[in-house]
C-alpha cells in the first residue's frame, strides 16, 4: 500500500471512529464483485433489448411476457451468486460498531444481496428482484428466487404480477425514499460505494449528506463525478477496502 493510499485509509478510519451514525449508499459495483452482471452492454442494450422494451411500465403493458422473461433470467442468475466480503463488512459495521439503528444501507441494487448478507436496515430505493407486486390488488410479497413463469398470477386475486422494482419513468417508493433521506440527513459519516454517482435522485444524496454536515468517503474502482466533492477517496475493490476499514474500527 503506497503512502497516499495509506493516508486515505487513515483519514477514512478517523472519520468512522469519530462518527455516531453512518449511512452507506451502494451501487452496481458492489454486486459486480459477487458476479452479478450489469446486463447493460457497451451498445446500451440489456441482454440484446433496448431499455424501452424491458424496463418501463409501457413495455410491461405492451408485452409482459417478454419483460418477465428478461427479469426471470436476472432472477435465475442470482441463484449463482453470493454476498461478497464488502457486503459482510457492512454487516459487521452495523452489528458490532453502529447498532441500535445508527447504521443504514441505501442501495440502488435490486439483487437483495445486502439482506442476504445480514444487513438489517436496508433501504432498497429501486426495489428488489426477489419480490413481486400484483398489478390488481397491489400486494407485495417476497418470492425469493422461485421459478415464476412468463406470466405469473397473484395467488390472492389472480391478477398479473410484476417484479417489485422501479422501472424508468416510475417514481421511487415514497416511504423508502423518505427513510433514505432521513438516514442521510442524520448521519455524520456517509459512504459512497460502487456507484458512478450519476443516477438521480440517488446520486443527489451525496450532496444532501454534505449539506447536513456529514463527511463523505468514496469507495470505487475509479474516480467518479462525485470524487471532487468527497472528503476521502479510496479506489479499488470494495470487497478489499471495506474489510480494511472495519479493521480500523477495532
């Protein structure tokens, strides 16, 4: 570890040791280290489909079977992955160092890996692939990774189910977003992990944390649009950096 990296680790460790409440914002980079594919290729296509074909409410109304085939493949891929060391490091921060609701994870990921690792206070602002929502009676249920079929029906009313995730052109769930905003406004250390910091409104939480007086630590493979505004930047794999930060809390 070079001197500059060592200094950044020491600074981040000092911030966390002084903190009383910590909030982490996580993005696709955290899940990528578990082998979760991003699906979006360099040509902008998701598994050969345009976003408009598989990730909007209009697409679902037009061809729900196609949309479900796409998301069922994503669900099937989750059967092959497990939480990584970065996920477990966040669990340790929460359980051992910031208990009693003093730690929160706000995630843009829909894979459910934070909860699978053991994180307790998780705000999934984009939803969760392991849940379904009925388009008729609106009941949300945890279905895990069971096989659902291309046109799954609600067991309660027979209505068509949809994945309980937020598509393009949809609003974030109000209750989850309010809880995430509160966790951001009341923390004194804010971790930004594995996110490009360009997807709004989640990316706006970084500036919200700074306005509230929190110190911001960025953990990412490379610098991002947020890098110039954060207090400390640590660049590399979150599955290696986060466990190292936890050691500094002992």
